[in-house]
């Protein structure tokens, strides 16, 4: 699934892992926000419909962001 691929990419990012380990959730949110959107934009061409939904529907984007913010942050915390 597309979102699983996004999450795998985030989990393989050593810089993102270090940010999660060295910050609280509020500070990690700032770092993850940029990485979240960068990942979606990077895969825009192959996933145009979902990309359009994420960009155009702020409620959908917020739900996805919060879900993956929590999952990625907690997963990095478990790997310490």
C-alpha cells in the first residue's frame, strides 16, 4: 500500500530517527511536517489521485499527518 511505502521510507531515514530520539513530540512535529510533505511530493507523479486529495483536503492531510507523526515518532523511540 502507498502509505506503507511512505512509512517505510520515513523509518529508513537516519536523520529523522535522530530527530525523533533527541526531541519531544512537539519539536519532532516540526521536522516531520517537512519530511511528510517532501515524501508525498516526491511520489506525486506515480500517485496523482491520492496526492491531489492530500493537498486539496486539509482534513484528510491532517488525519494522515497525525497518524504517521505518532507512528514514526513512537517507532523510533522503541528502537533506542
